[in-house]
C-alpha cells in the first residue's frame, strides 16, 4: 500500500510541477524570437517556475522512495499516469481545449497502466 501511495504522490507531484511551470512561462512573456534574454530572466524570476522546480525536488525524493519499494516494471509504467494527469489538469486548471482524440488516448494510457500494474 505504501508503494502505491508513493507512486501516486510522485505522479501528482509531476503533474503539479508541470502545471506550475506552464503557468510560469505561459503568460505575459516577451516574444522569445525577439528577446530571449528577457524571456530567460523573467522565467527564472517567476514564482510559479520556482514553485514548479521545488515540487520537482520533492517528486525526485518521493520517486526514489517508491523505487526502493516497487519493481521497476511496475513503477515506470505507473509513472505514465502523469500524462493522464497533465491532460486532466490542462483541461480543468489551465482551461485548455482537449480534443476527443486526446481523451481517448488518455483513457488508453490509463487502461494500459492498469493492465501492467494490476496484480490479481
């Protein structure tokens, strides 16, 4: 049970980190083709980017803890749930359009993870 809790914490941290990074670089940034230095400076100073990076530090530690308990053949496929979480967060947190085809792919990924990780 601890193994799956750690794996889920890793997935949720990964999704949260990606959302923070997207918010940090996705709005009110200068045109990168004209001023890459300003983009880099503003990105490095963004509280959202800093938060995203700190979340990734936590995710890194949690992932190692999960790997200490889980077979890699379970842990790595389970990490694919991050893709599903990012699609869900993109739609409901970032309010992005997610096509029906992308939803079908997300369900397929989740089904694949269930097949690989489910132990009868």
